[in-house]
C-alpha cells in the first residue's frame, strides 16, 4: 500500500524517519550481522511417501546478478515436478532461473520449489552448490506440521546469532527493551514457527527473532506465503521490517503460527511499524507494517501478549482473503467428528463425508476444502482418491468435505438451487461446529465436480477464496454474481465428453469477471499459464494439457499449491 494513501502529506517520509532515528533503526544498527549462506535448502512439507521442498538463493555478491544456477543430488529421493525454475537432470539435478527471476540486486533473494518422492525414506537434506552457493547449510522446515515431523538439530540455518541490544530506547513502546532482551537460551526442544506474510513490491524483507536473537530473514513475495523455520530458542517472537523505501514498500503480516497455535497480527498490541495518528506505532493494532518496525507476538512458550483471544469465537469473517479470520466454532471443542454426516435441507436429507485433521486444534482456523465428485460418482469415491490427492499434501492444515449428490440424480444438477442450498447448509454447520478460516474456503472437482466448482465460484465469490475445476464447464445451473474469484482451471485438449471449448468458455467468464488481460506467462506445473493484470488477489491459471476426459498428473500439486497462495 502506498503510504500516500494513509497520509497525503509529502512530509510523511521525513516524519517517519525522524521518529525512527532513535527507534527501531537503532535496533538494526546495534545488531552485529553475520554473513548468511547464499543458498538454503528447506523442507516445506513432508508426508509418508513424498515431500515439498524449496531452495532460497540469496545474492551476497555485493552486485546485481543476471543469471543463477543451483545443483544438488539425493541418495534415494527424487524430484517429480517443480516451479519458479527450470529444473533438469534425473539426479543429480540442476535448476536455472526463469526469464523473469534471473536478475536481482545485492541482498535480495529468489526462491523456487519442487515436489518429490521419498521412496520409503525420510526427506533428504542434500548439500547444494551453484553460482551463488557457498558452504550452504540446510534448514529443516515443515509448514503447519507437528514439531515431531521436523526435528533435526543439525539442520537449522541461523542467519545471525547476534543479540539485539537490550539498551535500545524506543519512543513508541516502553516495553520494547525488556521484550527484545528476553531469554534466548536454547532449551533443547525444537519449536516450529511459521510467519505468513506478503510484501507490496517484492523488495521487502522481514526478520524473525526469538528472545532477541535473529533466527531467519526472508525477502517477501507479493502473494501471501508461509515462511517457516525451526529453532530451539525461547523468548518473545518478534517479526521486524527494516528496509522501507519511504514510499511504496509495505509489509502485511497475516499471522505467526508457533507449534500449531496461530497468533493473529492484528491482535498484537506491540506494533511499532503500524501507521496511525500521524506517527509510526500509532493507531489501532494492524496486520500492516507501513513503517520500519516490528510486531511482538509474545513468548515462544506461552500465548500471545495480546489480551485478545487468538481465535475468538467472535472473530469477524473476511471474504477478501488472507486475514485468517476464525469462524464461530473456534475456541470450543469440535462439535462434529470424522465420517459420514446427514443434514436436512429444505425437507430433503443430504449427506457428506467430513475429514478433520488428526491433530485438530480448536484455536487454529483451518482451511476448508470441498471436493465434488464426478457424474455417477459419490463422496466415497472422492475420499478414496484422497480428496483428489490433496489430503496427503495438506499436512493437517485443512478440513476436507466430500458431498454426495441428491438421491435420484447423476450429479450436481442444482435443480431449483438445491445443491447450492445444500452447500450453504453445510457451511453454516461447519463454521459453527469447527474452527474454520473463513477467508480460505476452496472448491475443487473433476468433470461434474468441476462444473459444480465453476458454479460455486460464480454464485458465492464472497465465500470461496479460490476454485480449481478440472474438465468442467458451465453446465451446473447457478446465479452469476458478476464478482471475481481466483481460479485454477485444467482441461484436456482432446476431451470428447466435456469439450475443450466449453472449458475455455467457462475460463473466459472468469477472465472477464477478474479483469484479466489476454497476456499470459508460463507457470508451474507445465503446461499451465497465468493471465496477467487480473484484479488484486484474483489470479486465473489455465492448464490446457494433452489428454482426454481425465485428471492430469499435476492436478493434486498444481491445485493445492494454488490454494496455498492465499
């Protein structure tokens, strides 16, 4: 967000800098940084037979870089697909930059990701080397996963072990010195910490500190992304923004998750980077860091410092996405259990299958994913496919629902609106009975399930953050709201059951509603492309693949990674 929208006064930058000259800037000045490794290997997700990992490449050369490459090799693991880099080889592997991420300035970073198989072994953490890599350590990371699944004391990459001075005087908070000097003595226990954030210009960087010791720094993407690390340090968890350009650079912190417990940024009262009342650190608590500053999320071993509940049952919902707003069911024991459920909708009994994470936490708002079955199929079929393969990728971060078609029908006919009414009844029940993140509700399905997802996205855009229909079309009746919804769409070029052209027509409706241009850029997984200039937060990805009326091999990872953008 441009700060001129907050305070049109042209002296804003001067005001902020004068306020910060003896504040958070002093923290940065008194921190003795050590040089970080230029390349870091991270495990982002891990399950029984597979994993998702990423490599962060940082430019520590002191000059702009135009091209880069990274090499690595496994003993038993193998890469199956990748994104944001050109990956070649069949072990060892070589990754080179795409056309759009090859050039970046000194101090900046780029990252790319990939999915692989473990062949019955644990996810390996190989040594990596390349044009910018030097003695690169690895970081054991598992987004939204139990601590037990990411334990490896030798694999945590610490950017800096320097302590932030406890004598720093900050005018914006009388408690800062003591909170930043809190104990950072390793306990031997491993704590998994995830920061969910975005930057507005792709130049912003944030630093995570625990107990006054820096743990990790990241250069932010312009879409909401999870940044995860593991540490044995204890003390206050602090996220700092320190490279404000005085103009357009801003950071939005959605939340910090500590060992499975989510702490919302807007609930934390100690925020020196918020802009309000014509000063940095003023105004109400906020997700935004418009100034150089930090948010204190409280102790790593306790609850947030905020007097507000982390996931209050009175939390307001948000249809714009990215707020992590908890539903009415948050903060109380689950009122529903796994398995087949029956619900009466306008006098008709309807059924669905519910799948709740095994480590369900009543204070953690979960993603909610609806998986719609194909023509003649059933909820059990979707369950048997692992909710189109996404459950294994979710790492207990989502609640899944597989609805059943109305008796006497072959699919989602939505006669007199009864399937949409069924959906709305399920939503009401689920949000009141479980802790649902109301800003991250998604819909996916193949064939008739894709048609239902198309309909859901057009009729309920304020409820559904994104959809991922495969081999679908506009054949399920619906009321078109005219509003935008993020969409990931796949369709086979030789589909003789639901024509490729009918899938293209449905795609075009989303392009119009989302205000996208006709320009596309290739994205992973291949052969997908993303349309440009869409409304903010409402991207459209189109995956036209060689095949008939079938589910492409990249369906699970492609759609799940798209959902994880929000």
